[in-house]
C-alpha cells in the first residue's frame, strides 16, 4: 500500500493543508493471472475466439486510411483485408469492442483503486523526454513485431499459448529472451 502526502496551498488565505492520499495495493499477480485465465476461457466459450489487441489497431488504421485515401486503401492488400468488401462495417469487429472494454475497464479499475492520475513512470536517472522517446521506440518495435509474428502478446501468448501453438510458445520465449538481453542496458535508468 502506498501512502502519499499532498500539500495544497489555498489561493485566497495562503494556508497550507496536508492531505493523506492512500492508494490501494496492487492486486496479487497470481489471483490476477487466474482471473485473466477465466476471462480467456469465457472469451472462447461466449465469443468462440480468444483475446488479442493488434488486430483492433490494424482495423482502426485501415478504416482511417480508407477515410483519408480510399484509393490507396483499396489498392493495398493489407488494408483491403481489414476493410472487407463493404457489406459490413469493419469496426464491428470483436477485437475493436474488446479493446474498448479494456480501456473502460482499466479506467474503472484505476478509479476504484485511487490510481487514476496523469504521471510519467520513470527512474531518477532519465528525463521525461528520454522516457517518452524510449517508450515510443519500444512500442513501435512491439507493433512491428506483432505484425511479423501475426499477433501481439495477448493473441500469441495468451490465446496461442492456451491452444498450445508451437509458434506462440516460440514467440513468448523470444519475448522473454529479448527482454532479458536488453534489460542490462536499460536497467540503470530505473535505479
């Protein structure tokens, strides 16, 4: 449990008041993992599909490109695969609604835990600008990797791993190996 003190200054009276802000502790990772497994099972039972995220991002990107440059989107095989034949709206996809649910659920969870705030998580040796640059580069590499691997960590690790797909297990081993290989070079930013 994190206890923070926050000192506020009253603009009119110049009095300072101190408030104690108590954040709820993070969830137990074992219980959370078990809950995520139940969510994955429910997705298979109810929707007939597993979890994922990169497909939703690809769908939204294809719809955006189609709105801005329809000729380019229709002539590009990648975008055309997500846009479809025009008989249904591509945004009525299971993954798009899943991601909306993740965003709404994450916000509600953060509000209940008292953790909704605008902040930049970083170590003491790195500037906010550098943190944003590293986050952008890392996120871009993960996005590229998700397209090459034909799925993100949610789709490959959770869904593919649960289905015992060899490629998904190889993907996760590569993610962990890559994480450990790079950790040595970036660890000083966090300590």
